C-alpha cells in the first residue's frame, strides 16, 4: 500500500502548491491593482499566442519533413500495389489542400487574437455580417471539396468493383478466426470449393469445406504460419470471410483493407506490382533500413534484408487482435508456378480415403487418368525392354471381392485402360496371371488365382478383345514377390500380372 | 480593463418593461428548497441539476482519463513493470517470473472500451450538453425553469443510474465489456467470444439504455422549453447561438438515440433470447452456432445512425459555447449570426445522412459509398463556414485574453486541425488505408475529444461565476490552458504519422509486426505527454473545487458585460431565477460596440430607428 500512500501524498502536496499559486496570484493582483494586472496579463498572453502559433506551425512542418518516410507515397512507404498509387496520390493532394487551409486559418486565428487584444483606448468595431464574404467562403471550400470528391470517387470506382467473368485473375480466400487466418488457394481449376460452417471440424476441416463439391478437391489450405505467396503483376481477388467475429483483412503495403464478416463474404481486388525482393532493393536506399534488424544485436542483418509484406487484422476481434500476423510473399510468376506445384491439395493429403471422404470407394477423374498413364508407361517399358523379367507388368489396381474371384467395381477402370492399350497394340499376345498370399491351403489358393485370372480374361474378351491373343493362368502362392510374414508383403503377393508372350 | 463605460440599471428596466407571469404570487418555496435532500440531491431546479451534471461529468472524466493513462503506460513503456498498479488492478496485472508486471490484454481492451464509452457518453454528452443546456436554456431565454422540472430531475437520475451500473461493471471478476465503444457484434453478442462480452456487456447495455432514457428525457425538455418558454420578445432569431446549439443538439439526440436503443434491444435479444438479428454462420469455441440469416453489418448501420449524429451532439454545444464566449470577450457581435444558425441546421441535417462513412470498409456495397462520400464532404462546408465566422469575429475586436477566451480560441484551432483530417477520411479512397489506424484516433480525438473539452472548459470558466458566485483562479486557468493546448497537440499530432505508417488502432502491442514496431520512441513521447496533460487537468479540478468556496467573489451581476439574460439574475441564485418580473427582450444577443455603446443587453429597448435583429 505504500505506493498508494505516496500517490496520495503527492496529490495532496500538488493541491497545496496549486492553491498557494492561486492565492498568491490573487494577492499580487490586489496589491498591484487588478486593472493593471489584467492589462499586463492580456499583453503577455497575446505574445504567448503568437509564439505558440509560430512554434506550432514550424513544428508541424518540421515533423512532416522529419517523418516523410512514413507518409503515404514517399520513399520507403510507397504502395506495392497498382491501385495503391492512386490512394497515395489522392492523400497527398488532400494534404496539400488542407495544409494551405490549416496554415492560413491558424495564422489568422492567432494573429487576430494578438493584434486585436484589448488595450487602453481600443474599441471593437461593430461588424455583424457580410453576405458577400459568407458566399465566397461557402463557395470556395465547396469547389475545392468537389475537386477532391471527384478525384476520390473516380479512384474509388476503379478500385472497388468486382471482377467480371472475362477478367483474368487469381482468386484466393482468407478466413479470419480468433486469432489467425486460414488462407485457401483454388488449385488447378482456379475455383474455390463451397464451404459450410456446420461442417467445420477442427481435426481435419477447419474451414468447413464441402468435400463433395468437385471444386474442393484441389483446393489448398495453407498451414497456420505459412507465408501467403502471390505472383507479381497478377490481379488477385481475395475472398474474405470469418468464422467467428468480425476481423479485417489488412495489407498495409498494398493499401488493402476489408472487413471479414461471418456469414457475409466480402472481397478486395488488387494487383501486387513489386515482388518482396524488389521492395527490399528499394528500401536498401534508405539509411534507417540499413540499421540492424534486431536493435539489441548489431550483428543482425540490415532491416531491408529482413523486410516482409505483412497481413494484419484491423477490426477489434478480442484479446488476441494485435497478433494476427501472416507474412505475404510476392514472387515472380514463374516462382509462383513452381511454388504452387509443390503445394498439396488439402483434400488429397488429409481427407482422401478417410472416413470423411464422400468419395470413399470411388475413383476421381484425375486418378483414372493417372492410372491410365501409369499403365501405358509400364506397358511401353515392357515392350521396349529386352530382358525377359521386364516383360511382366503388375496390374496395380485390379482387385477382387474378398474371399471370392469376382472383380471389384474399381478394377474395371484398369481393365478398360488395358483393353485400349491392347487394341492399340494389335500384335501383342499376353498371359494374365493370378497370385495369392500364403494364407489358407495351397489348393484353394491355386483355385482362386485361376478363377481370378479367368475372370479378368473374360472381362477383356467381353470388351471385344480377340480371345486368341489372351491366355490366363493361376499360380496360387507359388510365386511371392513380398514377404508372406508381414501384412504388407502379403498384400504385395495378392496380385494380378500381365506377361507379354509375344509382340 | 478600461472598457466599463456602459452601465445599465437592469432592475429598473426589468421592472418597467418585464413580463409579469405572477410566478411569485404562488408559494413554491417548500417543494424546492425546504431540505438539504430536496434542494441539493433530488432537486428540480435547473441550476442545481446543471451542477449535478457537471460534477458527475468531472468525476467520470477523471476516471476515464485515469484509464487512458494506464493503457498508455502499457503502450509507451511495454518493458517497464506495472507491478506497482497491482494493489489497484489486482489480477489484471500479470506478473511474470522476473517480477515484471504487464497489463493483461483482456484488461487493456476493457480499459480502452470503458475510456471511449465514458468519455463519449458520460462526459462529453451528459457532462457537456447536460450541464450547459440545463444552466443556460432557462437563464438565457428568460424562463423560470425547464418546461418539466420533474423530467429534468429524472434525466439526471437516469444518467446517475447509468453511471452506477457502468461503474459496478468495472469490478466484475470477468471484467467490464472489452469490445470497443462501438460494441460491434458478434464480438459483443457472444459471451464465448471474449470474457468482457459476458456480464460486462450485459451491464454495458443496461447502463447505456438507462443513458438513452436520460438523454431523451433531457432532450424533450430542452426542445419544449426552447419552443414554449421564451420570454416576451425572444424570437428564435434573437436567441443566442448557445441556445440554438443546445436546441438543435436536443433535436438530433431525440431523433437518433432511439435508433441506438433499437439496436441495443436487438443485441439484447441476440444475447438472451436466441434471435439472430446480427448473427450468421458462426463457428466459435469448437461449436457451430445454430444462428443464421442475420447480419453484423446491420448493427453497424444502427449504431452509426446514432454514432455520427452523436459526434455532433458532442460538438454542437461546444460550438455554441465558443460562439458566445468569443463574442463576449472580443466585444464584438458574432460574425454572420444567421450563417452560423444555418450552418448549425445544415450540419444537423447532414449529420443524419453520412453515417456510413464509418463503414466504407465494412463490407457495404461500394456503390452506396459514393453517396456517403459526397454527403460527408458536403458537411465540411458548413463546418468551414463556422470556422471562418469565428476567426472573423476576432477581427477588429477588443479581445480580453482571459481563460475562457483562450479555451475558445484553442477550440477553433483544434476544430480546424481535426476537421481537416476528416476531409482525408471522408474520401473513401483514402479511408481504405486510413480506416482503423491511428490516423482516425488522431482525427477524432482532436476534433471531438479535445475540441469538445475546450468548449466545455471555455463554458466552465465563463459561467463559473453564474454557477457559484465566484471566479476560478486566472493564473491557474492559464496554466491549465497552456498545458492542455500544448499537451493535447503533443499527444495527438504524432498519431497522424503513426497512422500514415499504417499502424492499426486498438493494438495491445506492436511488437509482432515489423511494419508497426518502429514507433517505440514516439509512443513513449505520447505517453509522457498524456501524463503531463492529465496532471494539468488535476490542476483544473483543484481550481474548480477550491474556487467554489474560496474563489474571488463576483461583486457585480454582469462581470463580463455580456448582453444575455443570465447576467440579469441575482448573484445569489434563487428559485424562479428572477425575483420579480421576467425580463423582456428587444434585440438580438450580440449588440457589442454598437454605435457608441460598449454593449447593449437584450432587455434594453430599441432606440429610435435602431434595428434589433441581424
Ligand atoms: C469535417 C468534417 C468531418 C469529416 C469529413 C469526418 C469524417 C470522418 C470519417 C470518414 C470517419 C471514419 C474514419 C474511419 O473510421 O475510417 C470519422 C471518424 C470519426 N469522426 Fe469525423 N469527420 C468530420 C468531423 C468530425 C467531427 C466534427 C467530429 C466530432 C465532433 C468527428 C468525430 C469522429 C469520430 C468520433 C470518429 C471515429 C469513431 C470511431 O471509429 O471510433 N468527426 N470522421
Ligand atoms: Cu482483429
Ligand atoms: Cu462520422
């Protein structure tokens, strides 16, 4: 409590001192005559006013010059987006206009206060009104403001409208939450999949993406701290949403700002015009950017080398509002393509073939295509190779219903691909070979493998392949390629192969 | 000063020409003045109520300002320990292993929120317009009291209750509301979004609803009084600008506060009854809420439909006071009286159609913003006109540079500086970058916060003798002025630069952002300036309370030689204001240095061929 006591003591002392000052000044006034004191005080105050004005005006100009490097559009604080220049320009036009008004009105305000201070024998003039002058100072601000409004609205209507169908643009999505951002890229199709807040699941679907929407399949959700990478000179449309409360998607260097609202997606469109690297090179020219990045550590890199564009939140969203940072990296288009190619679709890495996958047990178009390519490549290798052991191809995606010889639904894609390949290579004859693992007795395994190979052959002939080019055989568990002691190995051994007999 | 050339014998003039309403024929005395309680506490006398508003406002101002010092310490000196505040703030000071105490972020936001709410509503609305409307409307109009003294008393006590509820919320274990003075949902609607959004927010809503009631009761009263209780001869065009300002302020308040109340009711329903006016598609705390179809933006429309008029509710009374003080102490008529009235009316009207300039970046259709940009920048024209008129009022004057006058001049400077940054923000294109940065903080603190305080100080120093029969000390007053003038600019001017650099407002710490963390020195400077200014305000408080009992006595009824009627009432205030008849009015309020007369009060009849209106 001693601090409280000291605080109270200080207050009491302050009060006493203040009261004494008051008393003394009253007393002094009495002694010297109130009139005279008032007159003198008036003169002194008038001088003070002018002094204040001079210092204040100098101060404003000096501070503006001193801090010019943080002013919009100057030096290191120039915009990194195409529309940002317009904002900076308008800012400076407004600054010019308002400074003139500021200067003139302040000079008059303080100068008149000084010049027309009360003095012995002075008398005020009776000036009640003057309509002409009222008109003048109504019309002039109106004109100046019209100029600023027009300039402003022209820019506004360039910056804000949404993109149209024909425009080339990259769309990404930023979703705010307490306290961070989820950023989603549309993947190859260029389209973001739909999402529904009811589907949000913090374990594997933080955005509530609707996996049954085909547009979601290739969407990429960046990890929580990954840099947001964007290509330079490309129109970017950011779809801005929120999961919980209001946030604001704010990119100070790009002059981008828009609220993120739950239930009401907003957007902002901008075009980065300087890569992170280019911006760093510009900063390099300013002495303050050559100071060490870490003030404590003189050995640390200069600030310009550590520069990064940043994403911040600009709408109060709770106690962590001040910490919603993400780094934004602007790269060349080529670098962007490379980066994008390295990113994995979220669906493929976390959802595909889990129980949350609505396509569990179905093949995706991409997968069908991939498999066809794979088989074609295997087949070509087998044809081209001289060695006998290379003439055998594993039909990776042919499967049977458990414990029977019936072909599973998905096997038909592989077999259809195979049909096409064989039709294109009419001179080739092949053997279809069934294999099993070592579980169960030998005879049954042999039987099953024969039947399976036969079923494959039947499927192919039904598709119109000439029976004379095909033969089938079952090998049971006699030719393992994996270790029957492990589940993995057994899975390898349960297989169907294709062997080229002649070509 | 040597200008006491003109004297009038108002008692005689009022007796001869005044209007006899037979007020003193009946016996009113007991009801108003019998006991201490009914005289000083549940008083229905407008002069007492005015002082109640003022002193309550001062107390709130001290609380609100002290809060700002605490959060400025955190911003300016994040590395210094605040452990010494632990006895006062308890668990909100988090002490780490090294014994360094910091303000908990939740509480930082609670302080910022309370600071804003208290200053905007309790100090600059109730404390300013409550005080001076109450004091001056009856006195300057020549009325015995407000139209309904009872409603007037209720108005104060609703304000008082609002204050009690808000004050109580400061001590909740979850802390007071912490979602900003604008209280945007969903943050304010969902208790799970923030600790302050639980009971703290409930009390915030209760408190401000009581406050709305207070404003409406007061406002209806002011409007009725101005329209019906003007004395004989007091036509609208003869009313002093103070009255015009208070009158229009009351009209704006009565029209806009109900809209805020409706927004509050919807918010209460969203909080308590499961409605979804402002909520949609929310996933919070691991749970998807069953609320769809509402829009958080709707709340913002309702809030700012009040919110923008509110800033004029704050500044118009200050403008009225400043107009009056400038004229009296420059010994000149206010320049362009009618233009001043028309610009008050224009500002009032326009203030209702600019609200969405607070929402350029809120996700409203950008096309709509076109209109709001245009209206917003139109409102700068009447504002500019007022500034030019004030400056011209000084031209050719015989200016007494005493404390009220200094604050009035300071007001004009602040209003210019802050109004001009409004021109940046009103242009939506620039607002893309400036919105929710320190630039906005600088703008509204200078144009509204500081300027309105200057208006209030001008009024307090000027009418103090009317309220307490004594003067405040001039020397202390001047120290107060200079400290505040220089200090306020020192606090808020640098914020423009921080804002231009893009630093967002409402950040507890700037350290995590490379772009924002390089203003540590400036933040220190601002904090130190804020502490000094705070200390200077304590000087004012001491001066205020000390002078009530010990100030220099007012020996003449009209110490400023003003023309308005409040200076014709007895030095020792009485119920009903005038002992006999009410003065009747023959001219406007600004006959200073007309013809050969230094000033001509309103109750002085016109001479042959003289015009009474301008
Ligand atoms: C010259 C006329 C003015 C214009 C054009 C203007 C314009 C604006 C604009 C556009 C904003 C929104 C900025 C943003 O949040 O991004 C704003 C904020 C504000 N203005 Fe003004 N303004 C003017 C005068 C005033 C006056 C006279 C007052 C008060 C007396 C005032 C008080 C405020 C307040 C309190 C805010 C901030 C509210 C908040 O977000 O917390 N303005 N002004
Ligand atoms: Cu935030
Ligand atoms: Cu506004």
